[in-house]
C-alpha cells in the first residue's frame, strides 16, 4: 500500500506570475480533464517596480541557497510594499510550512490562490498542507485544481493516486492517476515509477 504520507518535493517554489519565475518545487505529476467551466479565470497580476524586483531577486537567491530565514525577511518586506503578489504569498506559505507553522502557512496560501487562482504551486502546497492536517478531501480538491492549470503536473497525479487509493477508497480514480503518472514520468531516474507499478498491481486485487 502507498505510504501514510505523500511524496512531496522538498524544495521551495518561487512563482511570481508577472515574472514567471520558478525555483524548485520539483517532484511528482498527474490527470482528469476538468469541464471548461472549472477553468479558473486569469487575473491581471501587478508588475514589480525596480525596488521590489531587487528584493524579490534577493529572496530568490536566499531560497536557492537554503537561507530560509533571510528569504522570509525579504519577502515580508516585499509584502509590506504597495500591491500584493501571489508568488510572494506562496513562498511565505512554503517557508511557514517548512517551519511547521500550519496556521500561518494556510493563511498565506489562501491569499496566494485568491490573488491568482492560476498559481499551480500554491495549489500544490495547499494540497501538502491538507495532507499534513489529514484533510484528504481538501487535499484531493487542491491537487485537482493544480491539474486544471497543468494536467501534466506529476506531483498532483502521484498524490491524487495515493489519496484516492489509500484514504478515499476511490480505486478507479486512483488507477487513472497512477496510470497518468507512469505516462508522464519519462525520467529514467524517477524513483517512484517502480512503486507506482506495484500499487497498480495491488489495485487489481481490490
């Protein structure tokens, strides 16, 4: 059976819609075609001024070098400037999640998805947070929202397979996501592929 917790990518994500910057939430991805009505509306994101851009780039550098405390201080400074940015809230949520502060992480991630419903990384982190809280329905919903944005997202497919297999007992849904994961996981170094194949075999016995 799948492990009690999800395979979550350990690096933080740096996503600012206006700049399209991403710093590592690397991991596992998946499927289920949503109806057109579920597609979130694109929101116009604010543009960084030069001073904000400097702070953001410094925060990115700090995150990339594992200096999460420094990154958080820079992001908080950026948050206090005029205008709100979904990527800033996402990274503050990710740092809080890493620190074990679930309540603060939830607050930041809710702000991130409100500011930009198309922020895939915020939905992935929301799913991770829900799993930590053993709220599997909420995790299921968050990962599906990530797939509405990008239906090739391995993290979402992998974790939806686990959630539906182990917790929600929706085995047909689990099979869909496991199979989609195997279709997408073409990297020969992917360590989850063998395990997912075993889980698919076990599903046949249920």
